[in-house]
């Protein structure tokens, strides 16, 4: 639900921005295409299993507490290993794969809307992912 609200808030000002942003030059057909893509992304988000998403959130909170405890006890290597294993597990879960598919739709929509826009801000930062888990908490 939070994701749908966030998506709506992000997309709400787009029609106005498309008319006023220099260099966008969006015509009615482009606007309709963009709105159709936004609708598809929203439909994708609605299909995500909410129960599985909530279960993943609860599991992640428990996991974070465990990692914080390991870090506080000075068991940095063990915390890092567990975090890496958990990251692999989560990234392969069906609910996360479905969410990723929806966000990729939104990235495509943004690229179509503003072809010159740098989309790297929507991707994972490799420098951030190489940091130690205990230094990230």
C-alpha cells in the first residue's frame, strides 16, 4: 500500500512537469504512452503478494536485530557472512523478483519520458554494496 501511494505521489506531478520542463517537448501521444506505462507499473505493484511482502519485512527486522547484535559483539566477519547469505536469499525470493520487475517498468517509463536523463540513481551503488554491514548500520 505504501508503495502504491509513493508511486502515485511520484507520478502525480508528471503531466504538469511534462508541459513546463524545458526540453521535454511531450505531445499528447507521448503523455498517453507515459500514463499507460504508469498504469502498467501500478498494476504490477498491485499483483505483488502483500502477505509475502509483510512477512519479508518482519523477517528483515529480525535479521537486522541479529546482525546488530553480532556487530556489537565484535563478530564482524560472522555478521558480514550472514548478511551476504541473507542478501542472496532475499534477492532470489519471488516477492523481491516481482518488485524488481515493477521497478524496471518504472525505469523504462522514466527513460522514455526523459531520454537524456541519467538513470544510475535508480540502480544499486556498487561502492555502497561493498561496505561492511557493521559500518552500514
